[in-house]
C-alpha cells in the first residue's frame, strides 16, 4: 500500500489502550486493534505517557512525544510491528 492508496476514512479519530492492546478509532467508524506487544515503547510506558498522544502525518499517524514513538494507520492495517532495529539498545 502506498500513501496514495490510503483512503480518507483511515484517519485517526481516537486512541485507546487495554493492558494487552492498542486500538485506534478511525474517522469512518471502524477501529484497528493490535497487540501492544508489537510496540515495546508503548508497552512499557506509563498510562500517562500513553495518554499523551497527538495526531500527525496529515491525520494518518499518531505521535507519542514522551516515549518517542510514531505509528501510522497504514502500518497498523498491514499488521506491521515495530522493526527490531528501531528499539533502543539496553546496556
């Protein structure tokens, strides 16, 4: 899927978390729900850090400043977890 293949309804409306999942409500009604384990930075974030998100990328992305995480509806729809190489190196 390329950026031109993204449909207008795939824009972010709201973001919700459970202990095990991340759900993104889309403007056209449905929601994308994925395992929180796909995004270790969000998995290990506090509820306050998770709640501090903003829409970015023309409405097709979500940014969490406090945990330095960016997700797109396109990636979530493709079922793409965060690439391992983008995880911080632990000492």
